[in-house]
C-alpha cells in the first residue's frame, strides 16, 4: 500500500520522534523513507539589511542541514531501512506538500509540536496546514514529554 513515506525534519528531538513510527510502517510495507529538511532562512528584512551576513548564515545552515540529513540517513540505513534524503528551501508547509508530490510519496509522517492557544495563533501550525492541504494520508505523532 505504501511505497514512499515522506518524513519532514527540522532538527529537533520532537521532529525525530516520528522516526520509530515511520520505520515500523516502512518495515511493514517494504517502503522507502524519504527524509526532508527545509532549513530556516533569514527574513527578508535581515537579507536586505545585511546581505553578506545573511548569505553566510544561509550557507552555514545549509551545510549543517545536509550533515544532519546525512547522519540520519546513515543511521536509518544502518538499521535496515531503505532511505533517501532531500533538502529544499521555501515555506515549510508548502515545501512538504510539494516534495510529497515530487517524490510520489504515499504518506507523510511527521511530528506535531503540539502548540495550542496563543502560541498556535502566533506561530501557526505546519502540521495543521499539511493535514488540511494534503491529498495523501498524513500520520501525525505527538511526542509525549519526558518530564
């Protein structure tokens, strides 16, 4: 049923919490896990004020993101998962949906940060936007606090 599982990452432990679930699904279905990371880039105001510094920040972020994806891909492959990786820039929820189409994903597996109330209103919800605009299934994992 599922041949490709798109797993968006932001480098946080919360985002990584979806991995055991994606791996279990991939193993059960014989599917490939496609890791996706979308580096956060400086705002337009910052780019306009300090283009040299902004370019340096973007370059360093891309290098760190690529290294992170490489490490995660190697770890998953070492655990027997068929895995590939993609790094793209752009608005996060839109890029997740675009990449799902581009790689022909059958499902998107992602963690939710679980924001509510004013935090959600101020920051929005990537997961909410993906769920409401995706034409393929979305598996959301809400990691529990380890306090």
